[in-house]
C-alpha cells in the first residue's frame, strides 16, 4: 500500500469513528504515523473514497472549490472545469497533477 492509499484509509476509518490506536493496530503501523496522517488531514476527514491514485486532500480541494466530489459520476462535469480549479486559491501543483492524471486515465484529457 502506498502513502496515498494508506493515508486515505486512515482518514476514512477515522471518519467512520475508529479510534487511532485501533487504526494503527489494524493497518500495522505505528500510532504516531496515524496521528500524523490525521493531523495533516484534519480539515478533510470524510468517509468518501477519492478516485484511485488521488489523495483525499486533492479530492477535498476539488469538492470545496468546484462543489462536486470527484467520482465516475461527476467526472464529465469536472473535466470541463480544470482551469477554474487551477486558478482557485489554495490549490497546489500536486493537486493539479492528481486532477490531470485522474482525467487523463479516463480519457477526458
């Protein structure tokens, strides 16, 4: 499991009410890593899964900026709004790259 997948899983489990110690035990990582992930994702704790390869932070920024959670159902709508996302305050190059990769992987770019 790569870092993005691990952090997404930690965030989802926390959103579902699982305590940090139980998350650490279930995933098999140190409690400090769970606490660090939750600290860096504290503004975007959500039970929704981001698209494959996209961090929950980027998915959250897309949702906050464009009003739709990135998913197969919203992809067509969000594909035409990439420039708006790129110009939004608080977005980063990493977010743009994950957005672009998500769209490109489904043939929208």
